[in-house]
C-alpha cells in the first residue's frame, strides 16, 4: 500500500469531515424545522451527489473551479496557483460530494426529537441556535456520529470526483482509490489487491458501526 496515498486520503477525509460538521448541522436543522415550501428543492440539491454519476459532478466542479471561471481566476490571483489539481480544490469537491452523507443522517436524527422540547425552549426565551446545540444535538448523538462516519468513509473511497478535480499528483491529489486504479493500469494486481482488501475491511467496519448505532437509536430516530 502506498503510504503517501494513505496519508493524503486520511488528511482529506479528516478535513472534509470537519468542514461538513460545521456546515451540515445548521443546514440539517433548517431542513428539519423550517416551514418553507421550497425546502424540498434544497433537499433535492443536497441529495444530488447520491444520484449523479461522479464524473458528471466532477465535470461541473472542474468547470466551476477551472482557471477560466470567476472562482478559479480569483484563486490564482490570491494564491498564485490553480484551484483544480490542488488539495484545496480536492477538499471543496469532497465536501460537496459527501454533503448528503452528512446531512441526511442528521435530518433523520433531528426529526426524531420531541418538538415539545423545542417549544419549551422557546417559551423560556431561548433562541433557535441555543435549541439546536443544547436541545437537539445532545438527543441526536447517534445521528451525529453516523454523519461523521459516513462522510469520512465516503471521502476515503471516492474516485470519480477526485480524479476529475484533483488528477493524479503524488503527495497532493493521489488518494488510495487512485492508487488502486494506477496499480491495475500497470498490471500490478498484487498491490491493487492489498489496498482493496484494506478498503474492504474499512468499509465493513464503517457499516458495522452505522448499523449498530441505528439499532441502538431505533426508538429515538429513524435512519
């Protein structure tokens, strides 16, 4: 197994999970508790990475962050380097592609919280932010852990978006999934097999954790 690719995959997964934790909690809370009629549109947009082929999502991200795009030109002006084929671009792409894997478990967990507790918090004069972080989140620990585990695991195993946006630059954008692809392309099936077995075992552990949490929390939330 390529140690450099492993380190990069773990670094990317940890960074993606941290960003998703900050983004997904308020987004999931808004989706769960808002009464806006167009919330279904937001939910559909969040869920798009699940149904879109990774290469399609990667293509649009490549265009959106390319040197000819406003974001890409701004990034070059600020940093002097391109956003695509960089770790930062890879992080943005990973956050967007893993977003539904963090938001959906949280929405399911938040939906299982007794609304009367939120009403009591409002009667006591507490704001929406207080209710989410002091009432909803403590009652949604299983959903929170599931969101973190799934987003971490999905980032580690992502291939299409990573290849489209990051390319294959050792030490910068070459992750474990791309390492497997390279090994197969060079007919090094032994190396590909070792890395694949490691990812298979990792996936089995992740799913075991998720299903254990779901069984433990069945009475409070539905995944």
